[in-house]
C-alpha cells in the first residue's frame, strides 16, 4: 500500500528502458506524443498498438520512468499476469498514471474488462491518465464491452511500426553507444547476419554481451561477438 491507501503493484521496470534509448524509426510522432503524456494540457487517455517487438512495452516503461519521482506515481500493469488480478486494478490511485500493457490478454474477460472500464472512469474524474498498449486497435481487440472499446479509443489510437533491417541495425548501435560500448559497423553487420532479426532477441543478446564485455574487459570485435553468439545461442 502507498501512503494514501492505494495499491502499488510490486513490479520492477527494466533498468534501461527510457525515451532516450528508444530508436523511433517511423514512430517519431508517437514518441513525441508520449514524451508529453502526463504533462499539463496533454491527453488523459492514449492507446498504442502494434505487433510484438515494435516497442510498446519499452514506451510504457519509459513513461513510468519519466514520471517516477512525480506526484503521478506511475504504475505499470502487465495485463493477464497471474499475480495481478482485476481486483488490484480496481484499487489503483485515480489521481496518478496507469500504464496497461498487453491488453489483448484480458479481452473477453468480463471481470477484467469491467475493472478496466471502472479504472478509466475514475481516472477521468480524478484527473489521472491512462496509457494502454495492445497488439490490435480497440475495435478489433475483441472486447466484450463495447463501452470499453469506445473509452479506450477516446483519447486517440496510435499504431507503431516495426523497425526495418536498416533501422534495427541503427537501434542496436544506439543502445550500445548509450552504454558506453563502441560497436563498429562490422560488428553490428555480423549480429544482423547471425541473429534472428527482431528487437527482443537482439537487445536481449546485447544485454548479455554488455555484461561479458565489462567483466572480461573486452572490446566489441567480430571475433569476440562470434564467440559470445556461439556460446549464448548454441552454435
């Protein structure tokens, strides 16, 4: 419980999720919108959607991180997680910021949908804000409550575009640079050839490479990356 009696969900944000290390690609407009979300004169409700790996969760984590020390006291809610039920969502602070991820996981579940609809209404009345992410727009998401789909679309619906191969390579180099790693073009090109070309896989591998490079005091060279990829990916 927080000091005002409202529930705070016991979840940690990924250490490196921020607006600064989100490579926008064709999503610059959405990025700028979410940088302002939660501020004065900003929309209270925003819905973003897109396929897996396009950066939805990263942007929700970044929003929470940006306002973490503010009175908004942001809460990240991964919908459908076994340890988080609709009754907990019903107790969230209506004056703050709530970021609901993977909303398609609870579509069709009336208890969850009623809790989310009630949360929306309380946030609207109290001046809080709601950011929701899912694979599909509110209409095709399969909600049983038509009112919920309407409310979630009320503040604007924004689609995210996956990074193409060139943008993904640039995103890897951006992540590496912000960690203080010098990643030559030959290294990023090797990763793009060797590893499945999706952000989740590549960034998870970069996390492990970063740890190994630091512990072994190694530079990012093709032989080192080849060694790491072989060890971590099995071949």
